[in-house]
């Protein structure tokens, strides 16, 4: 069949007949317009044109196959016949592009907050809004960070620390240091190559990567980017349709994933106001408009609508289903109470991640590090400490945080945003540098605390007496505080209301 041309597609540029091009193929979205979760207006902006660049970061690769009836897939377009449009650049975007030209050299980044500082200034507004936001007042998100400041070391002296071994195993897989890149959705909002950037950096450093269900790259693209030796885990959002869940879990196992992390803290996605605000376009008050409004509620952030498949009825009784469909070790990600850890042991889970989803779900939920002490105490009291691997995530920005968690009994810790920021600002070299900085810090911390191996990191090396006190002011973390993007109130309009 002859390919369509740019002129063919360009003729369908109205609400009455709307075609768009995505990845070199044309689609008739006329009937789909009113159903589009992102609203019809946004698609109409690309009516008759190539929408790939806008479409790509926020739609998983199989979106069109899954949701747009095959009869509307019109076939390939000869892209040499499609006019490349000069992009309109507004003042904010022009300033951002200028900042990119003046980015600090990578070797000027000495800690993870430096990457956040640079990313905040060079990322697109929507990407920054999605990555940096937390739920409601972002109290849990910030407490994730400050909780680590309430733990102090009790270093040992006069230990022979010439040799340091940071290697460990997590879920039976070897890794170079006890942290992993945790699952974070929509990687292409930060970098055009999305999650594969993290894969390549993880390979270079012997770090485990957890692949998210809601990745921008397809699952297979992320596995194909691996070097064949590195370890990858799979994070699962459980679909209402268990056949789909079964298929993707078994596919992950077949492709070599070594752990299944079922996210249990997100039966509904949290309300993240920075994300919502970054998407708000001030095009006048609704009252002034005619009856031409979308029926779609566009007030929610990027992930919320796209994750509507997540099953809120998921419960403990579903656990045998997962044990039947896979031999991968199963870990519950997002456990927030001591008794749920005990239940996880009773249900034969291999691990738990004590996590509040980076403060993006229930605000004022506890931090993983605070819970860790209580959890390990209870597990030891019941002699269950070897029956389950305990991980934490949230707010880890220094290797000393990792050391503290391991001292308290964590098998390892997950790190989310810092790697997204390093990726968004500097790509693979950025993520590699972020990992290397943590490795350097970790080795130094081990020496200064008097520990040679991971097994030497024991609870007596930390003082946690202040951890449960939420009101005591602790030393101000200037770097973190300096890059923290405060919530804001609505902006007044430049033009007066009529
Ligand atoms: C070729 C067709 C499509 C185009 C050009 C397109 C384009 C877009 C764009 C540009 C946005 C961003 C809106 C914003 O940031 O303000 C968006 C959002 C979205 N799209 Fe699509 N889309 C298409 C098809 C689909 C399909 C088939 C689905 C499947 C259900 C879908 C689901 C979504 C969702 C869930 C959002 C997020 C809504 C939000 O955050 O407010 N899109 N789309
Ligand atoms: C942008 C972003 C997207 C995330 N997406 C997911 C996800 O799809 N699934 C999931 O289980 N957790 C997700 N998380 C939570 C992380 O896995 C992790 O719990 C959290 O980021 C740890 O906190 P940190 O960012 O302070 O390191 C996401 C976090 C962020 C920041």
C-alpha cells in the first residue's frame, strides 16, 4: 500500500475530521477526541500534524494499539513529505533553553542535591512538576529527608579499615553496594531515552534497577538495554484484569527479572498539587466560554488518569495468586506498619519495602527509616528477622543515609528522584556520576565509622533516640533546603478580569 503523505494528513485538521501522526503512522482520532483523558483540545493542537514529541513521554508505547480501534490506524506516512514546523518558543521556554547552554559542568556536581538544583532549571515545567511533587502539603516528602538527620553515628575507633568491601546481595542477586534504582514512572518526561538511561548507568556500576509498570519505554526496550549480566526487578501495579497482570508478570520472569515488587500503597494515586499546577493553562475563566468545554476532568496530574487501570480492590487474599503465577521472589512495596510486615511474613512474602512512595501518596504517613527500627525490633522479638528481607526508600540523598538504614537492619535502600534528576540534566554520565559519588561517600563512611564489610554495620553504630520525635528542630540541611521547590499559591493574572 502506498504511504500517506503530509498533505493527505494535513487535510484532516479539524474537529470534524482529525488525523495525527505518531511515530511515522497516521491515526484518525476524530471519534476518540471527546474520550481522550488529556482532553480534546490538546490533540486538536496537532490536528493534521506530527504529534510524536508531545505524545511520547506520557503515553506508554502500546497506548494506541490498546485504546484506539484498529479501523482508525491509517498506516504509514512518508515522513519526508511532512513539513517540519518551526516551533513557537515562549519566553519561559527561551529562558530554559538558554540555561541549558550554561549548565554547570558535570564534575561540578558533588552531591545529589546538585543534580536536583540543575534539573530544576533545565527540565520542562511538566516534567519537573511530575518528578518533584509530593502529596498534599508535602510533609511526608520532606520528613523523608529530615528523618535521617535525627539519627547520629556512634563511630568505632582504631579498627583496621584499610580494606573496605561494600558488596552485598539483594533477593539473592549480587550488587556492588546496598542501594538500587527504584521504580519511577514516565522517564521520558526527563530524558528522550527514558528509563534505558538508568539501565545503562546501572550496568556500568553493578547496581540493580527496578523497572516500573508505568515506564515511558516499553518493558522490552528496558530489558533489551541491559548488558545481559545486570540484575533487573519488576515493579507491578496490579491491573483490574488479572489476565493482563498474569501476562506481564510471566513475561517479566521470562525476560530474566529477579524480583517482583507489588506496589501496595497506591490503590488511588495521591493528589500532587505541584504536578497539577504545572499543567494548568490560564486560558480564561470557564464562565466566559460557550458550551464547547471538554467533559474530561483535566485537573489531575500526568500519572493519575493514565493509571486508572490500577485495582483498588487488591488485598491480602490475592497474594496466593501471585505466588502461583511466578517463581520470582515477591516483595510488597509501600508497607507502612509493623503488623503488616508480620502479615507479609505470614503470607510467605520474600521482602517488604518500607516506603511512602516518596511522599506522593498519604501525607503524614510515616517514613521508611523511622519504621525500620520498630520493624526490626518486632521481627527479632519473634525470631523472624531471617524470614524476610527488609528494604526502605524515601529521602535518601547521602551514602550516610544508606549506612544508617543498613545499620538498623535494612538489606538495601531504594533511591528515586536523585537518579531522575541526574538523568534529566546529564543523561547516562550524570547517573553514573551520581552513583559514583554515593560509592565514594559510602566507602569513606565505612572507614570513619569503623566497619569493613556490610555485616559490620550493626545497630550499635547508630543513635536513634531522637528519631521518633517529630518536633525537635535538627541541623538545617542547606543543600536540600535550598533546592526544595516550595508549594505556591495561585498566581494573579497579568490581565484584569473583565
Ligand atoms: C494520537 C493520539 C493522541 C495524542 C496526539 C495525544 C496527546 C496527548 C497530549 C499532548 C497530552 C498531554 C496533555 C497535557 O499535558 O496537558 C495527553 C495526555 C494524556 N493522554 Fe493522550 N494523546 C493521544 C492518544 C491517547 C490515547 C489513545 C490514550 C489512552 C487512553 C491517551 C491517554 C492520555 C492520558 C491518560 C493523558 C494524561 C491526562 C492528564 O494528565 O491530564 N492519549 N495526550
Ligand atoms: C516521579 C516518580 C514516579 C514514581 N513512580 C512510581 C511508580 O510508578 N511505581 C511505584 O511503585 N513507585 C513509584 N514512585 C515511588 C518510588 O519508587 C520511591 O518509592 C520514591 O521515589 C522514593 O523516594 P525518593 O524519590 O525520595 O528517593 C515514584 C516516585 C517518583 C518521584
